C-alpha cells in the first residue's frame, strides 16, 4: 500500500493530500529515510512523522485497505 494512503487509513494524518504534502516536504521518514508518497508500506516498517518540533514514531503492525474507525489502533504501535 502507498505511504500516503496508509497514513490516511491509519488516521495518523487526517487527509491524503496532507499526507502527500508532508512526504513531498521530507517530513515523513520510512525506516530512517525520507520517503516519497508512493513508497510501499509493509508490516514491520517504522514510520516517523515530523510535526514542527514534535515527532511521532510508529511501527506498522498490519496493512489493510479498509478499516473501521475503532480498529485503526491495531494497524500500528507507538515507539
């Protein structure tokens, strides 16, 4: 699954266009490297999102196309 789509489905970032812009500006790291929005995400990957002076680091535990709002916490775990 594409990185920008995963960020939206997991609700780490609210909108896909915002996720796409964050990737374009180098604010999203995938396994320690800056990632493009089209990068493939798989279970076990580590995603770090830089929001200003704060950063969020998560490990991908599952990749699913459709997820209910209540089940989004099962897609990743915070590091």
